[in-house]
């Protein structure tokens, strides 16, 4: 019941704040993932890093994926559980995927031509579905690319899947440009579900050879990661387990322990799935809160500017209108206390001057609003820092900056061009959103404690 309460709390929060998100031009990125669904694991890596071989070893029995030194697969393969073996490729494969993966259709026919679904009756697939990916390799010409948004697909799959395993080949640990780009950009924000595997460790000719490969991988990762700490690297290999030092140049005891840890992660995928559901909700609500802070600030600046123009325009219209009225009346000899043609002409002239001045003031307000928005769009970082100065203090809410990086560019576009309404009670709504997010966190933590 606790799990149901947690999910119901999420659904209520999404329903409550969907109109608010629409008003702030914010799109919830939450996929249709539920806690009770079947977990999934994504395998990424260089060409020839051993992804397909590791998948075959995990599945056991007859090989499911083709393997070889040369590239053997150019698409994404979903391996699902089923009583009868089956293979579906192309657009028809989309209908066989779990519901949360149907959003992949947005990547168009180019991607769907590289999509496969394989159904196998293997015990391990009862607890997790596996997603194999094409190996990353640099083309001879830098202008050559895939016919679909490969980085976008990886980014979406990394968000949907519950675990992400990134494999590196000891012969080329992270040297291809596509690998570096995917690792540094597409996987940002999914570090909590990411595991790095240095694969094929049974192929080392000696401890010196292993040390050089491991050191090279750490050096390459340090160049692309935004943090000082490196992620844990699991040293693995495919095939039968071997006894320590059984005719091998490098003892395999530690490698066997890491491989057992890798298998344990796959077996415990269901617990990880709940973490991912919460992480997606946290990113959504924290991103909306950050968007609300900045947009409300900009809206207040705009309306203060419009109020200043309105006051200035009203004073100018009244002042210039009265001066015009007196000048016309004096020049025509009209008596403003009586109604005649001369007095009517004087009043008409003053009204026209005041109206023209009002139009000028209105146009000036619009132009100044346009200029202010363009100027503030380039200062969204400073606005965010000003609005969140207390939370960004040392030791408080260190994840806020990462959340802001995820919504900064879209927020700048909203500030620059989207219609902004006066944020009535915007601060109150945002505080309520933060309170509901904190309540969701407490519900999630309570379910975690019960699970443990």
C-alpha cells in the first residue's frame, strides 16, 4: 500500500501542477514509467568493447546477439522475455516494446529502421529487459553521421532505463570522439544509475598491461566528467568463471568479484526502478520551481516597467493636454466656461494631443518590454543566482545548479519570446510546489525504509 500511496501522490502532484507548468511554458519530461513495471538495463560502449558478448553471457544458452571483431549490429536491440522465440525489426518492433518506450517513435523513421526486438525464454529476462546498442566509432570523415539523432536516442534511453552500463575496451578505452561526447553530454543527470565497465579483463598479458589500460581509462574519464571524483569502474569479462591464477597472466579473483557485483545489480533492478521514478519526478518539479523563480522575476520587472510607463504617460498626457488646451483657448479667444465652437475646438485639440501622446507612451512601453526581455534572456544565470542566493549558500542544495543547467536554455527562450502573464500569487504557488515535492520525498523515503 505504501508503494501505491507513493505513486498516487506523484499522480496527484502532476495533475495539480500541469496547468502551472503550461502557464510557465514548461514541459514535464516524466515518461510513463511505474514502480511495478519490468526494469530495463541499457548497454553502451565503443565498437568491439564486448557489449553483445556480455549480453549473451548474461542470458546464457544459445547466443542471442551476433558478435565479432568487426561491427556486427548497427541498431538498438531490445531483448524481452516471452515463451516463444521471436524477432521483429523496423517500425513493427515499436508495438512490441513496453509502454514507456513508445516515445521513441518521435525520433522518426530513420531510427525505427535501426530498431529490433528479440523475444527469448530466458530466466534472467523475467526480471529485467536488456537493451543493446550499436558500437560507437569515429568515421573517416568528420562530416559523416548517422541518419537519426543517435545522441538524442541515447539520452532518452538513459532516462527511461533503470540501469546504464557503459563498456570500455582495454585496447581503446574512451578514445573515440562519439564515446566522449555521449559520456559527457547524453548521460549527464543519470550518474546515479550509471556503471562503468572495463571489459575483456581476461585478455591482459600482465599486471603492467592492466595498469596502463586502467590508468588510461581513468585519465580519459577525468577529461569529460564535471566532477572531481571518478565513478567506480567494474573490471569484467565474458565467459566461464576461472580460478585465480589458473594459467592466466593476471589473477582473476578481483575480476570475478566485480562480475558478481555486476550480476547483482541486474538482479536488484526492481529496487532501482523505484529510485528512477522518484528521480524523474524530482527533476520535473525542481526544474519547474527553477523556471518559476526566473520567469516570475522577469514578469515583475516587465510589469514594473509597464507601470512606470503608465504613470509617466498619464502625467504627460494630462500635463501636455492642459497646456495645449490653454494655448488653443488663448489663441482663439475661447471661453472654456461656455460651450461654443471655439471652446469645443480647444477641448478637441487637447484631447487629440493627449491621445497621440498616450499612443507614443504605449508604443514606448512595448518597445522597452521587448528590449528588457532580450536583455534579461542573456542574464538568466544572474537572475537564478539572485533568486536562489540563500539555497545556493555553501552546503545547501548543491543539486540546484545541476537542475538549473537542465532548464536554463529553455528558460532563456521563454524569457525572450514566450507570452508572459502577470504572475498572480506566483511566489505562493512556487512555495506550495516545493512543499509538495518535499512531501513526495518523505513518502519515497518511507517506502525505502519499509523495503529495507
